[in-house]
C-alpha cells in the first residue's frame, strides 16, 4: 500500500482559511516554559519552525520577512549605529541587521532561550551572526529591558514578535511603545511586524493608534509577500520619533555591501506605495 502524504496544516479561523505544507516528519518537539516549539522537515520548503501550532518560518521563504523587517528601517535612518531587537529568537532579523557595517551594536532580547537554541540546531543559516562581536543575546523580559533602557540610547528598535497572543501580546501595547519612544534618540525608528493588512486590520489600526498615542510623530506601513503566512500578504510598520519620514537613503540602498534575495531599493519604494484597499483603511489613523 502506498503511504499517504502527510501535511502540516495551520488554520486561520478569522479568515475562514487554512495553509498546508507537505512534510516528511517531525524533527523536534518540546515544551519550553513559555510555548510549544516544533520543527518539521517539509518536502519543498526545507525545515519548518512552528510555535504553538503557528508557522514562524520556513527555510525556503523566510528571507521575505527578515529582509523587510531589517533593511527598510535601517536605510530610513540617517545614521543607524545602536539597535535592539525585541523577540526575534530565530535570529534571522539579527543576521540581516548585522550585514550593515554601520551598525555598531545590537542587543537582542527574547524571553525564550529555547527558540534560539532550537534554531541554532535546525536553522544554522539564520544564526550565522550570533557570535558577531557587535551582537549581545539576552534571554530576559524584553518589556522590562526596554523600560530600563537609558533615554535616547537607541537608533532603531526592531520588534520581531509573534502574533499578539501569549508572550507576544504585551508587545502590541501603548505602554510598550511609550518605553520604546523614550529609549530612542531624536529621529529614532521602531519597526514592528504588523500582521496581514488583508486579514488583520483590527490589529494594524489599533497598533498605529497606540504608536501615535505613545508619542511617535509619523508612521509608515510596508506591505510584502510572505508565502507561508496566512493569505501570503504581510506587513511591517515603522514609526519615527520627533521627525517625519522623508524618504530613505536610496543611494545606499541601491548599492548595499551584501547580497539580498528580495529587498532592493525598488522593492523598498514599492512597499511604501500602499495598495488602495490598505491606504483607505489607514487614511484616518
């Protein structure tokens, strides 16, 4: 008898949809103090990281997300040197950020060390910069770390969080954004993954309202593809302290000292040009 294909399936109840990847089997499963962490071997997307039954990344397509989390914010800052990543335990965003030679210091704070240790084993390509001397990895409460950060100590904050449930819920709050605002210098930028603009406008709009309520003067939402996330369309939202967004360092972005798979100066421009259905829903925020 021929063995039937096996599939990992993630249901998106709020959209009445589901997404599946064919798998060869489970490589790892554990219950950390915070969440269930699993790794599957897929037939076409490489290894797959799943937390609490939600897809976090695949080896094949994570570059969309990690490049768009890192490079637009860095090129939107005039002189980015000091950065923090809240969350990001898979270390993919850290790897992209450290490709920029102008970055002098990055502190990554993720509460669950087990995510990083699992990714070091099953996604070593994402963790290739973990030993960079500019990087410090902390496994503590990111909210408390941000509240205790010296005023004006950071240029960019990357909020590479899970969905706003469980440990990631507090990272979508006005109090957290206020702490980030205080820790940023003038012209500093926070960028946060902001879910699907097609499915999760009920998350995106309040997030922008809370950013502005916390003192950020200007925001920009960027849309980009992310094939293994619900509906395949995702977003990141940037907010700037004190100054409006006035373009980005296009000449630098056009000639990066590293290779990319998705990000270019043109995809940056394109991501800033919101589709009408998104722009209409954010027009009054």
